[in-house]
């Protein structure tokens, strides 16, 4: 019997989202009478007073696997359990609209939901699944901070973009005998910074999991200049913390957004190094959303397509309440509960990547 599938993308965008959507639509189409619909701007498309749900056909998804972003839009504010609603007096309240979502899903005749998103979105998947809806999760995050999958799509693209930028900074750092600090994304997990530092040959790598001491970094810089290299390149994750344990950023201004807007830790490190007497010219580059935009690299297109196809296969087998994962060499699945048990952070004591980085002389400022 034909099935109607509702697809949503939630949280920050990520290269590869469109490749997942295309994989879902193409695989579902092979079932003959299955239909896929996009819920526009995450679950807002079904939660708002004016619903916005659009049919996705093979024609709609043709060629989109090479495009960044998501054709069905996304948001990292609110969600069915914390939906921001503006009152006539202009004030905002947060409402639980999950019952409304369930009612509408049933009224519209959707058999299953595929929710593509990171940690926050998969918590929503779990909540909806516990309410009796047929949900399959697809993991997404450039931060690669979900532990049950070896990789999330988008991560390798972000590392590629960061490494390419870093390579450019190395040449200008060496020409001018400067210190360059490049700030990359990574809220709680330092995977992008760590991989970029090794791929790019950084001298210093600062990640959220290893609190840094600016005095150690200043010593490393002094040694670099004494050895007549005369320049130094540092990668720092936006969520990095000095010994005081504080992150750098601003409080969220948008209603329904619970996250601090991280940014500025590179500038903070620059000031700390200057106050410690480092006199070489220090420049800071913040890559920001450049790491999330644009076309996914081939690796992420493949992984994203595999995830999309697998999500439809799980629906065919009625294996709901699960999240698609990649455990080399298999594309498989785990329960949403299991998927959310522990985040995937760098483990400084046991990580092979940290050992490798230290092995080629990269300092973590510890
Ligand atoms: O979670 C992915 C991520 O890119 C984080 O690294 C970053 O802190 C956050 O999203 C930025 O989100 P926004 O687009 O809302 O600024």
C-alpha cells in the first residue's frame, strides 16, 4: 500500500542536506505509489497557522545533490515542544504544539516522518516517536558530535573548506613573519579544528575539550621564532575555553533560540597573547558560516545519499523510532534513545587524532 512521507530538515544547515532529500525522494519513488512531502522550515511548515507542506517529486530533486543548503529550508529556533508564539501585545510565549503536530500529521494522512537534523532535532524525533508517531531520524551536523555514527555528512566538507583557508593563511603568515589565528566552528566538539590542524600543519590547535593556557601558547610561539621559522599558525574552535572555563560569544537575541552565539575567541586569544608580551604581528580570521555553505564534497554527497536511501528502507521495514547511522563499512541504524545517549566529543586521553597531533608537534595549549 502506498505511503505518504513527511520530510523535515532542522537546526543549522549543512552541506549534504539536499543529497539526503534527493536520496529519499528517488528511493521512495521506486515503490511506485509512495509520495514524499517537504515540511518547510523544519516543523514550522506543519505547526504554523498557515501550513506550508510541499510535494517533492523526482523532478523537484533532480540535480540538487550538488547544492548546499536545503530546498525545504530550516530553522534552529523553537520546534514542536517549544514553539514561539507572538501575542497581540507583541510579547512572546513558548507553547508546546506537539499535540497539534500529531493531529495534523494524522489528518493529512502521513504514515511516517523523516527528521534530518543534529542533536536538538533528534531529541524532537524522540519526543514525537514517544507520542506514537512513526519517525526515522537522519543525523546531520558539521560538528560531527553525534556518537553513534562514525561521521555525519557535512563534516568532511567543513574540514575541507577550513583546510583550504588555512593553507592560504600559512603562505601569508610565512611571507610576513606573522602569527595567524584561524577560528573555526565547533561548539562543544573540536573535530573540525583538530582535523584542520593536522591536515594544514598547524603549530597550535585549541579545542573545547582541552582548556588552554595562553602562557603555554606564548612559549610555543617564542620557540618558533627562536628556531627562525618566524611565523606561527593557530587553529581555534569557536567553543574553546581558557582555564576559566568560559566560552566567548553573545546571548541569543532571537525568540526560541537557546544557544549562545559563539564567536570571538580568536580575538580573545590575540589579546591574551599581547598582554603576555608577544610582540609579533597577530592576525585573526573567523571562517564562520563559510564552513556550512556551498557544495558538499563527493564524500558527503555519497554519505548523505546513503542516509536518505536507508531512511526510506527503514520505513519500508516499519523500523520506526530509529536513527540512520554509518558504522564502517555498513549503513545501519540505532534507536533514537541510544543515538542521544552520549555526545561525540574528542577524548583527549585516548584519541588517536590528539596523539597524532602531539606526535607532529602540535600544541593544545595545555
Ligand atoms: O552545530 C553546528 C554549528 O555550526 C556550530 O558549530 C555553531 O556554533 C552553530 O551551528 C552556529 O549556528 P548559527 O547558524 O545559528 O549561528
